[in-house]
């Protein structure tokens, strides 16, 4: 006789796909195991009591049954549903963007608890705080947690101190000094002020970011730099990025 193998996962629903007969395949980002893919039987049926717990972006405690091919949800209990985020297209597009970033950059079954906590904290804060800088901070922090921290303390090419006009080079992995400016034709404009803000976004607790005052042009430059950086590492486009710039305005 085979023992029934169950395990718990504290997770956020990143992606969900109907696969007929009221069943859904969920992609979860869990604290314990990183990204996992599970079958949720019957959850798409209108009568299912699990519907809320398996909705996109829900933070849910799962009890999962280990299966031969695909694990399946045995029980689930929603912890947080972030209703304020779901109330507008901006909130949904920001949450979709973060979920897609985590999904695309992480392999299955590789835990990264700080990344789980960053996603959870940012989802919570997005409902109550000014969203644009939270998204920028999420981008740079998540890239750091995935092993792609940009070099911000010295020139990423020659190691010299950062002086004069600077540029930001995704290919070289960070900020370039005025001498090295030419090594990469595809840079974003940068300056000392932007470098300092990037450091703050990378290092401050997300809950403190509302204290940071950043004017419109600088916000635009930050967005351009980080999107170039993410695209470079991704080698492609994110589906939700276009949606985000249309509905999330950031
Ligand atoms: Zn240099």
C-alpha cells in the first residue's frame, strides 16, 4: 500500500489556466519550494468553495497531494485576497506584472524566501501606498534576489569612481563612467542623482518608500532604465508590461 504524501505550501497564485471539467492548473510561488505547478480539481465550478483561495494573486495556505505526474490541491485556505488591488485596472495590471516577472525569472522547485516575501509585501503595500516607486523598487530588488544586482557603486566596466556624465548599461551590468560610455551603444541616460535613487530603491524597506520624493522626469528615467535592464536579462518582452503602461500608468 502506498502512503498518501501531503505537504503544505504558503503560496501566492501567479498564474491559472482552465483545463476543462472545472479543473485548473495553478502556478504558485511558495515560501517553501519556490515556483510549483499544481492541479486544482473542481475549483472553476461556480459552487466551489475554493474559488477565492485559488484566484490570481491570492495568498493562500495550500495542502498539496504529491502526485506521480502533477501534484494536486488537497485543501486550501485563503490568507489574504488583496481586495483593494482587484478593484481597479491599475492594481490588477501591477499585480500581473509582478507575478509575470517572478514566473518568468524563476525555475520550478527552487526556493527563494526573500523573493516570496518581497512579492507578498509589495502586494500588501500597493493597495495603500503610492504605487509607482513600489513597482520600481520591486523590479530592482527582485533582480537582485535573482542574482542580477546592477553595479551602482563604481563604473561597471572599468571600476572607476562615478564622475561626470554617466550612462546605464544593461549589457555591462550597471552604471558606466563617462570614459566607458562608448563601450555599449544601447545605454540609458543616467546621472549621480539617479544612481542614488536606484540605491535607495534597492536598499530601503518597501514600507518606507513613500518618504522618497521623486519628480516626474526622474520617474520616467528610472522606468526606462529598469525596463531596459529587465528586458536585457529576459531577452524578450513581458506580456503584462504593455498592459501596465496602458492601465497602470507606470
Ligand atoms: Zn569606466
